C-alpha cells in the first residue's frame, strides 16, 4: 500500500478512504469471495467515524468491487485482471491460464477492405499493403460478465479459415497456432483510453460514458502482418502491469505513445 489518509487536506475523508481501499483490492492478494474487513475494523484501523467508513464502503459496492450479504458481512465481488506487458499472448489465453472462466460470443465474421472507414484511421491498417482482411468480432466474458469487446482483422485467408473452428471457448491465437500452424512471432501495440459510447456500453453492459482501456495491436508471423486487433476492456476489470528499468540495457522496446 502506498496511499495514505491525509486529514490535513480539504479532500473529503470518505473519498480518500475509498481510494485507499480500492488500491488495497488491486494490489493485495484478495480472492473473489473473500470476507472484507468490517466497518468496525476499518474505523479502528483508520481512526474514522462510522459515517465516513460507511460512505466509502457504499461507494465500492456501487463500483462493483464489494457486495454486502445481510447477516454475513461484506465480500470481495470483483478484482481487476492485470496483464503484464512484454508477452505476446491473446487475452483469452492469458486469462484462462490464470484460472478465470472465459467464453466468447461471436458477433460477426465478414470480409473488410483495408481502406474501409472503420479502420482507415488506424496507424496499423496500411501495413497490409492493400490486401483484403477478414473481421472476427467478439465479446469476451469473464465468469459470465462482459469484459472485452474485440475486433480482430486478419489477413483474409487466415481469418476465413479461423471461422471453421469453435471460437466461443478458445482464443484465436490458440486456434491459429494449433489448426493453421500460424505462429505469431511479434507485435506492435498502442495502449490508450476512451469512454464507452452507447453501442459499446450496451455490448459491455456498462453505463454510457464509462472508462475503457483500449489496445490496438499489429501482430506478425515472421515479418508479415497477420492480424490487426482493436480491443476495448472494462477499465474496472482490467489493467496493464509493466516493470520499468533505469538501466537501458534492460529496455525491451516498449514505446510510450
């Protein structure tokens, strides 16, 4: 824990406590279903009134981190999924490896021209040199809750071949490697943020205007581009973890854009 309460600032204490407890949930070793400290325990630990503690807990319940069970206590409901930067794996594969239960809903599969308005502004679209692409559009759920909206644009033959297989229980990278003998060797990636418009909010079952983590990735097989993906993640469920080094010999080619 790095955040601390500062009673000398004008920032409301319930707001500070909410941030401290949120950080506690992110960085400590909690498991969904764990019993969270009681109101009384938090009052004693942080020397705060019951009103302040209750407001902080209520905020975390509203945000979906905690849930209250009458007569039993307050329990951990959701935790963010942390993904380390530097490993080329798909979201489905990484989260399944960590023990989460994932499934996918396929929304559409269709050919797309590389100059199509939907990807024309992408910094990666021109890498396909005018060849036709094939879009696979999916919603990924974690334990039944929508967590990511992913649009994968593959070189046409790869994408078309992928549709022959079940894309609801596995990641596309896994299917490509096993069934198509297509190994993605490297990728370039941009990480950004945006808010959910009405369409995406509906697909991810979040309020319109909710924060989203966005990744754009161009994946290669050898030196040839194979897939461009646009992924939108619910920000409260997913974040990236990166280790930074002062010593330049440890830099692995991470670029901040």
